[in-house]
């Protein structure tokens, strides 16, 4: 068969002069070299897929390919690099991704519950603090009101005493005014009487002069 192929190769295909040898190349998994930006996004997609499938690969195995995360050097964004030792790499490879994801989910759930409890406690403390502050402000306002009431009572007593004093002065002035009015009325009456007396005297003198004048003529 080889001779026939050789003969045919000499007559029809001069390039196939040598013996025919079957070759076999094992399939190699093609892994694209991750770039600084694209590789990170692809690796994140793989991690999200692992989280959804709980660590079970597409072939059904429980230890799927982690997309290059088993390397000792991992490239991340913004120039951040993580270097793992051989022991750490062994621990990562031996860990069950499903258990890790479930543990992270439980940790996040507990963290959420704890954060809510802390928020509730903070709100209660703030409410208690606001209530205490309000009570203190109300107490301070009550004390201030009592002080103002005492001060107003003292001021009211002073004003009442001043008003009473002024009333007494007004009453005294009214009495003096009445006395002056009575005195003035007496003076006016005396003046009127004197004027009438003077007028009558003048009239008498005029009458006497008139009579003497008539008698004399």
C-alpha cells in the first residue's frame, strides 16, 4: 500500500515522495490571555457564573476551572496586584467553591441583619437623646417661667405701690384745688360786695350833689 502510494506520488504528486506517517496532536484548551481591563471582566463573569451554579461546572464536575485564578499572581484593576504563596494557592484550590459561595451568602445575610440591628439601636439612642434633650429644655423653660413670674409679681407690687402713691398725691392736689377755689370764690364775693358798696356810695354822692344844686338855684 505504501509502495502504491509512493508510485502514485511519483506519477501524480511529486511532493509526496516520502513515506506517509499518521500524526496526532492532542487538543489544547485555548485560553485567551487576559488584558488589563478585559481579562478582569471575563474573570468576573466566570465568578458570577460559578456563584449562580454554586460551584458546579458545565460538565457537571464540582471543581471547574476558575478562569486563571489559580495562578500565583492575579492582575486586578487600577494596578492592584495580589501575590499568593504556594500554601495559599493550595488552600484556594482545595476549597469548595459552592461552600465558599454559601458561606459568603450567609455572612452577607448576617451582616445585613447585624447592620439593621445596629441601625435600630442607633435610632433608639437618637430618639432617647432627643427625648432627654426635650425634657431638659422643658424643665429649663419651666424654671425660666417661674423666675419671670416671681419677677413680675415683684414688679407688680412696685407698680401698685407707685399707683397708690400717685393716687394719694392726686387726692391731695384735688383738695388743695378745692380749697383754693373756695378761697377764690370768697375773694370774688368780697370784691363784688365792695364794688356794690362803692357804687352805692357814688350814687349817694351824686344824688346829694344834685339835690344841693337844685336847692341852691
